[in-house]
C-alpha cells in the first residue's frame, strides 16, 4: 500500500480535513468497519498465532477509533452511542473462527471499550457475599464467529474455501494471462538471486514470479524478526522493494480483474454486508450504531477494485498492511435534537481508509468511490453504487458462482442438482459436489456472507505443487507500496 512519502502526506492531509469536519454541523449516525488482523506467526509453522506486536497493533487501532467515534469527546462521536460502558445492542462484531482473526478482534475491542474499573459495580448475592467485576472492569463484547472449516490463517490457497466455483475459475485465469506469463519469464533472473536465501523453503523450480507473494512474505518476516537473516546482504533495499512490488502485482491479479470480476466475490459479499448494516441503522433509527468485521487483505483488494478506488490512488492496487482498516461513516448535516431522525435524503456516506495501524499520529483519509471525485455521497447514490456489484442473498451468490448443489440446489436453472455447475470444465468440480462449503452454509444473508468475504485471504495460488511457506510479518517501515515495476527487474509492468 502507500509508500513512506504517501503515508506522511496522507497524515498531514488528514489534519485540516478533520478540523473542517469538526466545525461543521455533521452528526455521525452509524459506522461500518472492515479491519485486517495484526501481525502473526508464520503460516508455515501452523497453527498461526497473533504476536505481541500484532496484539499491540489492533489494540492501538481500537484506541484510535474509540477516540474518533465513542468517547465523550470523540471527534466524530456516533449519535447516542454509550461512551464508557458498552451497550451490546449498539455494536456488532464478527470474525471467522480463526485464532489470528478472532484474537485480533478481541484485542481491537479492548482498545475500543477498555476496562471501566468500578463503574460496572458489584453484585450482592443471596448468601450475603458481594462480587465485583474482575480485571478492573474488563468488558465482555461478543464476537460472532463463522466456522470456515479450518483456520483461515493456516490455509494457503483460500479461494476454493469460498465454495464459489466461478471465483476459482476466474482467479485461475490470471495464470493464463499474457500479463502473468510476461512477468513470469522476464523476472526469472531476478528471483534466481534469492536461491541461497530461501532454498530451505522453496526448491529451484518454485523460485519464480508464480510464488511472488510467498517469497516476499518469507523474506519480509525474516528481515523483521530474525537478526541473523541474510548475512551476505543479498536482500538489498532495492531488491526488497522489487520483491514487494511484484508481490503486489501478483495479488492484485488474483483479487480483481475488470473484465473477469468473479474473482472479486469477496468484495461483492462485503459490499452487501456494508449496505445491509447501514440500512439496518437507518431503518432502526440508530439502534445499530457500529459494525466491525475482521477479515483478509484479499477482501480489501477485491473491494478496492470493484469500487474503482485505484482511480483515486494507485496505491489501492497493493496489499494492505496488517491492522489496516476501512470505514464507512453514515452521517447527516442536520442538527438532531432528542428523538429526531433525518430522512434518507438527508443522509450521506464517507469512505475512509488507513494502511496499517491507525493512530492519532497517522489518521485515516477519505477517498472518493466509484471513480468519482466526491469524498461524500448521498446515501441513495452510495447504496446504489454498491448494489451494482453486491451479492446479498443466497440466490444471488449461488447463481453468480454457478453452484447448484446443497443449499444452492433450489436455484439450479436446469432443475437438476446431481452435480455442480462451474461453467468451465477447467475447474475441478469435486470440491463443489456438496454444494456450499461449511464456510458458506447458513452465512449468506443478513450478516451471513461473512465466510465468503473472509475466505479469500492471500489468494495465494499454489502452482506446481510446492510446499507453501506463506509468512507475513510487520510491514517494512511504513507499509507496502504499489509503485510501477521497474523494467530492469520485472520487464513489462502489470
């Protein structure tokens, strides 16, 4: 994502914007957030676990968003939200049943609603004893879990875990493209330089652009966490930059394609969830105030492509860093008194994104959606824009994915559910014979497409049967960037 310079400029640019909005009559009605997990241990040493660094990252992010949306002096305080003691009906938090993502959500919540000491009070029991809240009033906030069948952060190729046949076919098509094959051939000499560094995890046939992300990931983790790594200084700064840029190109190619967009099924289901939550906020006149979902960078990238965010900033074509967050603020310019609620025509939505850990020193920035130039859209324009590509029902998902068994059997246009229809014989249909995977069953619908959204993480294509070693650590300095691939190292740019 953004380079050091871009991040610095973004942080500076966010200051006058915040001041201007604070002085307005704006009232935030509700917020939906999509958040990435913090730093974790390597996938190659499964099960992956959230590290102390990762815990700190998501906790810091939670503190920032508390100060933005919840505290009594919050800059953009959500209308009517409880400031200190959480009111469970006001907040919805979800995560896949995965140690890294679930623990990231819990760490974030500790910053969002920290312990409140004696404010939770004591409880007098019938036997005359008195019980006070433990851990200095630590607040318990439920996290809705989706069973993906296995740890999301332990898996390597997760597109198939979505159960969406057409999404798998679409991502596989990237490996047949001229773009991919040009980079595969033109960068081979570049990757050969790293053989002595990574040959403990990759054999010679696997060291190429086809494994661009896993190679970068392995080296990135080693450079951050291993003080004795690369004693020969093979991974120079310029080479590392090139590794990162190639990895970004590789993952973007797997996450989104404008003429073959079914690979962005995660972004499609996420779009539906955003609209559903904010629409519930509107219909319930603010009873649902904040929704937080933890998920994968693949979901970020596919949404970025569908929402045309790369037109606002080319950095959106890169892999978001750990603890990155995007938020959708529903607000009105009307001053509200007790009991008042604005009409839909008086509501607007603003999209904000921050790459890496959000803090008071590095705040999120507003960007225009859908290739436009307006940082705020009317609710009607925003919801219409997302609904152009969202998948918000079982029928929509089954039809778009070409899955017609199990729960999808009712939508089989042929009236037969004896086999899955993948729409392309090149896909291995065996993984769809049981219809929707456990990650999808019972999930698509009102906040029920989460498994699909979260299932795409990494989108790492295991080509050639190599043993996956996908390690992801703290972003190098201030995060990934998406600068053009230099001709000398990468040949034709993506």
